[in-house]
C-alpha cells in the first residue's frame, strides 16, 4: 500500500507521546504527576450534561445542517458579540467537532501551495503542520521572553513577503500563557490590512485570563471580514471529550468551511450542540470558579519555579501553562523533560515541542491539584539538586 506523500508533511503532538511514556511507567508501578496535557481537571458542569441527556431523550439524535444547528449558531453569534464586541450573523458561524477541525479547514481554505503562513514560534504545533500539509511554507515569528512572549510587530513586518497569505495568532497563548494587548492587535491589524492578509485568531483560551482584558483582532475596524475566529468548548467549559468547536468569519469563508465540513464530517453531533447552548446560556459560576482555581495554581507554580536554582519563570496572564526558562540548569529542553519523567516521575513537555525557539524552556500545565503541583515542584527541585 502506497501512502500519499502529503502524510509526511503532517506532524504529531509530543504531548500524546509523553502521555504514552508516562502510562508505560505507571504500568510498571511508578507514580507519575501529569503536567503535560492541556486538559482542565474539572468535570463538565452538571447543567450542560443534563442538557445533552435531555436532547437525546427528546430525539435530537439525527443529522443537523452542516454549518451547525441554527439555534446553536444564533447562541454563538450572541456569545461572540458579548465577549468580543463583534457582530456576526448565525450564517457566519460554522460548528465543527472540536477545536482542531476549524483550524485545519481555515488553513486549507486560506493558504495555497507556495504561499507563506506566518505562525508563532513557540506555538501550537498544528499551525505549521497543516500549513506544510497544504504545500505552504510555515514562517515562524519568534515570541521572545523579553517581550513577555507577545508578538513583536517589527519582527512580523520583517517576515512578510509577496508570498505571505495568512497570519496565525493565538491569545491567550499556548504554550507561554501570554496575552496580546489591544495595542498589539491594532498594530497587527494595520499590517494585515496594508498587506491584504487574512488572519486566523485562535481564541481557544478566551475565557481563561487572569489580568487585564481579552481582546479579539476581529473587533478592530476592517478586520472582521478578513479574520477567522476559532474557538472551542474544551477549555472554557471543561468539555474536551465532547468535541465541540466553531469558527466565525465572512460569509464567503463560512461557505468554504461548510463545504469542507460536508466532505469530512457531514455535521457536528446534534445533542452536543444542544449542550453547547446550555453552556452559553446557563450559569457561569463553574467557569468563574475554575479560573479562580487556576489563578491560585498559577501563583503556586510560578513562585515554586522561581525558587528553584537555574529556573526562572514569567507569570502567565492567561491559559493554564507556565513556560519556565531552564537555561540556568545546564540542560536542554528535551534532555531535562525526559529525565524529569524517567527519573523524577514528572510528565511535562520540552519547549521544542512547540517549535525550535522553544529551546531552553519547558511547558508545564497547572491543570492539576495544588497538592500534585507542590509535589512536582519538590521533585524537580530535588532532581536538579
């Protein structure tokens, strides 16, 4: 059987490789603290689960329109207006099974073979992976610690050529936890408009922010029509296993994304979309409580890392990841992350899992209990000592 050469362009995620190795160690009787996976350790709120069960019982078990359940799309349009200040109509919303499909569809729709796609580095690996898959060239723009891991507009300008078609943004950011300011986004928008570029704004962690405000580039004049907002319910509502995501964009792009949805999935699970309505329109106390818990864990994690000789860590403003600088330890990212798993029983990710400019860093998820975070910090400190 001959495989398409395109398959070689796709990359995997190291988080799942580390998880597999951690599970292997656990089968051998080792106790591993899991700080590698980007998943809230909270159960889905009960009212959301109840809505899904009610939907099943009342017959919502059939196909829905490919772009999404009309009631859900209307609820999403209202949600985007409330949280981003952007007016999209329900027919500008495309619902997909999870956060990744809309990113995949968006890059396929907006980048041709030979184009250049500007991606953050370090950054979520799917951006560059899918760009390469369609035959485009992923062009990294470096997020630097000295700039709090926010995109530098001067560096962005240096990356733009006649072949550039798309800029990918992610704020709050995985893996660093950085958050773009309104001024950052206004400067990036000016670049996009002047160079006639499309923007994918990955806003997966939109509701998990600790200081300041979350802003969307789509809210800036002239950007709604050239921006694809992507988001999902996995992080904000602790619904990783439900697989529910969406995109908001121009009607023309929404039609293209819907066409890909028809070819790939037909539609998104009907009763899960009903649960999505309950998530958007129901009580938000569980979300606020989750963010408060993450804030306490963040403070413990950052203080603990900064107390370990050889490690320094900026305080992330969003998401639930710390991105400590480990250059003072004498280890490289891959070596230290591997040793911490095999010898200390702490599963985390090397910064290089998010691009070559992640060298010298680790990504640590604090979506775990305070007790486990404190134990992990003690293990890291003891190992380095």
